[in-house]
C-alpha cells in the first residue's frame, strides 16, 4: 500500500504542475500515464474491478475550449466504486457517459459537431482534515464517436476517437457535489493519416440527486 500511496501523491503533484504549466503535451502525458498507472495499481492490489454496491447516478456538466473550438458536455456517471485504499488516499472508478456539442469559430470544415463518449473514470481522493471536503485527481481513457470527421480547422480523420481525461477537483465528503478543472484530449491515436488533436480545458460540475444507495 505504500507504493500506491506514493503513486497517488505523485499523481497529484504531476497534475497540479501540468495544470499550472498549461502545456497540452504535459497534460496529455499525465492523463494517459496516470490512468495506466492507476489501473496497474488496482490490478496489482487485487481490487474488485467489476463489483460495485453503489448504484447512485451523478449528473455531470462541463464547459471547455481550446484555441479554436468550444465544447459543452452533459453526462452521467454511475456509482463510486472503491478499488483500493492507500493511507489517506482512496481510489475509485465510475463508468461515465457523456454527449458533447462542439462549435468552431472558423475554418473550412463543419462549424459544429457532437460526440458521444464512454469513459471508465478514476478518482484518487484525499479528505481534508475536517473530513467535510475531499480533494481529488480525476483520470480516464475512453472511446468516443464524433459526428464529423473534420471540424473547424481540424482534420480529425475518423469518427472513432480516444478521449483522455485529467482533472483536479474538490467536493463534499459525501459525494453530493464536485467542482473542478477539466482537461480532455481527443484524437484518433494516429489510426489515420489525418489526426489533428483537440485539447479542451475548462470546468466541470457534478451533482448527485437525492435517493438511491
């Protein structure tokens, strides 16, 4: 568990540094590397990857942009499924579905598009001293279907895209709400010759309605 604790602390430091630096390549590397490291830690510890007793749904809304494109995303995630504990840190995952609308200000291609994404989102959480709030690092790699192959000035190359995520957030300890910085890297992983990546940066808010368990 000491290794998982060090991994969690390192991920938080990397995420904060990358977010402060604002470099898209740094953010993408932390998103991808942190996700793979977190799943590896869960597998190594024998975490219950497919079992989850939390059936509550959380609603999710995000607003973000890159140099030329704007995105509004709505979605939902199910459960806060525990994977492992590492000292004060805890790691959980939540299957997340989202639909996003893209808008372009300029360019020879389509001025709007939408995507549908499915991402198994991970959260490393650290409660505050009073335990009323919890800070977290959000990570995820998933798949998306994009309605247009080319948007604005970006030749995306294919309808299929990878959706990589990194975030830093704060929420109440009971999981009713969360507010945070959200980064999303969308590309097809060079599956086609055209692969103009998009790096959305913005804010995300999550809220869990009352009810369920």
